[in-house]
C-alpha cells in the first residue's frame, strides 16, 4: 500500500473519491480494491494495478492462541515483524515496528543484532495494524490498542511514526489514549512528544536501576544517562499531566535482585511513574527471571510505594521477542 501513489492516482477524480478510497482501506478493511463497492470497475482495476492492498505476510500463532506474530515482506524484500496480543478481557493489542532493524544495539534485544537497515514509511507501519485489523474483522472483533514497541526506536523515525499514529487515530478510529509509543530514552523525542496535541501514551524502556548496568545493556544510556532521561520525563509529566510507563524486562541474574529492586524503587517513587515488569522472552544470551523472583521483586517495589504492574511472557514458542523471526529468516 502506497498512500502517496494512491493520492496521485486519484488526481483528477472528484474530491470525495479520496475519502471513498480511505474508507475502503480503513473502514471496510479491504484486502483488494474489488471489495470496495462504491467505486467504478475501471478505477478498481487501475488501483489494483497501481496501488495494491495485499500484504505479503507469514503468520505464526502461539500454542496458547494469545500471541500472533506476522513476518511482513516489504516491497524492497526487507522483512519486519509485528505481534498481536489477545488479552483475557477481550482487548487486542498490536505491537508495531518503526524501523527495519535498530541502531541502538541493546544487548538483550534480537533486533539490535541486525543493525539498522532503514526507517519504515508511514504505510509500512499502517500495514502492520491493518493486517491484524483485517484478520479480526472476519471474527467481528477489532484492534483495541496499538503500541509502538516493535523493531526499531520510534523516536529515530519520529515524523513517520506520528503520521502513522494520526491515521490510526483518525481513520482506524483507535483512541489516542489507546496508543502508546515506547522509547529507549531519546530525550529529544520525549520533548517533541510533550508538545503534541494528541494524548498518546509514553513508555520508557528502562531495564536497569543504575547507569552502570543500563549502559552495559543499553549503549544509548551513555548518551542519555538516567539523570537526564528522568529529568526529561519529569518535564513531560509537568507539561502533559500524563502518567509514564517504565518497561522493565526481568532478566535472570542480571537486573532482578532484591538490592536492584530497592535501587529501582528509589528512582521510581513518583506519583505519575508506573513500572511494568515484563517476563523476558529468552534469546541465546539471557534467560528469564523465574516467576517467584519476579513476584518478590514486585513486592519490594509495592512496599516502597511504587506503582507497578506485571506482564507475563507472550509467545516464547513462536520467537515473539522482536527481531527473532527476522533473524531466523536471514533478513537482509
């Protein structure tokens, strides 16, 4: 799907034709222009040829049916991944990638091993949400939440990410408060987001309670250390009044000790801070913290007055940690 080409193809058509085309994509969730009934046969043929809606994808579903991962092949042959999580309460969350690969080289992340291939275009982000929207539409269900937490760093592709969010919000009808963007700590991106009118959510990938360990796990911390990062988050909160989620992967023997929980509590004990403990999906280097240790870690945070939630692992049997499938398929 190429939106710019679509608009050019429709030049000279009545103005309402663009809206009809967008409705076909985002409201009817058409996978082919033949499914859009209110445009002419000739125009359907032209659009199918010049602006096809098909998405080249392979699907991988976990045994428990809670996680569905899709490997999408782009027009230049590069591949990206997106994941949908099915929650017990009926919600469906799609995790969107913003780059092919990632330049940040976090040691626990499969995507980081790929390096950066390129930024994704707006429509390449939208296709990830549209793919799952079409799938759910057949079951009379819909995507309820979108998180930009897949392959890549969203704030290193800021403009395209925000444009994609605009389409998701306005055209797919997913409320801004159900859309989240996760950053590894790009301060300029946090500052820019604080000036946006849309009330989208900010999440920060933290994963360590001190600069030494965070720099070892996430080299970006050398450029944006915790003191500066948290200062930018505090400014964001003052400006927006919105809560910020801090994502914390629980990695066995690395960042999950009681002492580290206490250290983390010292950083996170603020009114609009929320820590999300996430069971790590294992890669070839690190292992996940066991369930009991996660619960003990959580208890320490709670006793210190830190807002905390816990998310268990999704889709380990289908390599649902971002970048694993692309690496297995030798993404180049």
